[in-house]
C-alpha cells in the first residue's frame, strides 16, 4: 500500500516572472530591534528595496514548525516561518546572517526546504564568508543582489551599520536599566520607539550620530523613581532566544513591569563586534578551562560578573535542545552555590506559553524580594 505524505501547511503559488528592471526586494529574518540595521543595510549598502515583515503571529511559528524536523531548535522554526512569510509577501532575496552555533549551518538547510516547497528566490547566506575580509562580504552581495554595487561604497555602508548596532545596544542597555522605575507608565517605551523610528530614516554617519544623540537625550530626560535597594536581575543565555523578545515571550518587559533593573550582556555588539573569547575565558578560569561553545563563555562570564556585583538573581534563557547552553547549566549551578545568587532556568520551544512563564517569573521575583528583605533587616 502506498504511503501517503502528510499535508504541508504551505502551498506556494507560482510567482510571475520578475521584471528585470524592477528593484530587488530583500528580506531578513526577525531578530529583536535589529531590523533597523537590516533596513539600512538593504537600502544603503545593497541599493535594493527592504521588505519589512509584520509582527509575527501564531501562524508564523506553525509555518516553521510544520516544515521543520522535530529535532531542530526553536530558532530554526522561527526563522523558517519568517522566510515563508517573506516569500509570500514577494521577497526576491532572503538573508541569513549566520550565527555562532548551528545557526551558521541553518541557511543551507532552510534554503533546501524552501526550494523543495517550490519557491524561487536567492539566498544571501553570510555563513559562506564568515571570518573573511569585509570586501568578501561585499562581493557576495554583488553576486546575489546587486552586480553594480560599489565595493568602497558598500564597505562605508557596512561600517555605518556596525555603528548603528552599537548605538542600538547602548540605548537598549539604558532602557533595561531604567524603564522598570519610570514615573510615567509607558514613557520609556514611547521614547525608545521614537528613537527607533528616527534611526530608520538615517542615510549617513551624520544622520546616525544626530539621531542617536537626540534619542539618548530623550531617554535620559525621563523621570524615574528608583527604590533605595532595587532588585537587579541579569539575563544570560543562548544567542537567539535570550536577545529576541518575540522568542522569549517578552521576558525583559515582564521583569521591567515588576519594577526590576535588568541587564543583559548578550547582544550583537558584545557577541559579534567586540567579542574576545580569550579574555572572557580568563575571567572564568576557576570554572572553565576551554571553549564550551558559541555563547557559553559569555553566559558564564556574565553570570559571574552579576554575582560579583551583587545582583539579586539571574535568568538563563535557551531554546530546548541547545547543547552549549545545556552544558553551561552545571557550571552556572556551581556559580550559584559559590556566590549564593539564585538562577532561574527557562527553556523555550514552539509550544511555550505566557501562562507558565508568568507563574515562574512571579515566583522567582517573590523569592528574590523576600531574600533581599531578609538581608536588609
């Protein structure tokens, strides 16, 4: 008896032949607030049209999960869902900027899945040039997107994009450390949204510097009411889940709503632009003698730093089955025993819900608050 194939959630429609004079439409995956950088990169480096994606829905994850193997991590499913929606919206080129773990291999597999589904597109996969000079990145952009791209122009644009990443992360760090104590509810969210909107209009270095100056001034001008001994919590973990609010169900915003000062070392600035594995590992030599994986050293180093600085607790985030972060957990448990700092471990998959997360976060907050009150008396 012939075995029936399971129905697919996506039935791609034939795309009309592309007008060779039309501008190329380029889409990225969804990743935190970095879509601002992606937009600048597409418009001012590639000289193409950026295709923004709407906010993800339950369908986004369903699309990715239905067309993925059960054994892959949640970020793979999120990204594949993003790509499917981008192709439905008419993307000509998909960009995979790689990652420090299996994310670096996902581009080829996702491209294969999408082509098996019948889609026609170009995949600009930066994993193919990871670690090579910046000019190599521009050359692959010329090949996949715009053959008329000027290498000097592209390099200048890439350097502006890198600066934009650093500015975005600086603003986010300030927001996380202060928004939990805002005097007017929603004031920090509005100021940060205005800053992000301003950055989306920049076209050069001067525009970027001025927009950043305005945005930071607006954030610093907001009134805050900080308790005498505020609760301070660090967020550590896997590259995608820990930094992307859509993947971690807005964990940082939940902590801020509880009146917590939040810190997160993991971002693109610290992990991609200014990463130094040797220095990180030197600081955790009492616990680690070798490189345990893509985000492991930063996870352990950040946790130890927060403990030494007297933080009240740490939340460790990872996707289910993330081997490097699973390996980190025994080390983090030892750091917790040595320093007395509590750590909450959260693992996410495509079925994780807000309800269970809220319950665990509230219990963790109550424990930290009681512990702090006992030490104060």
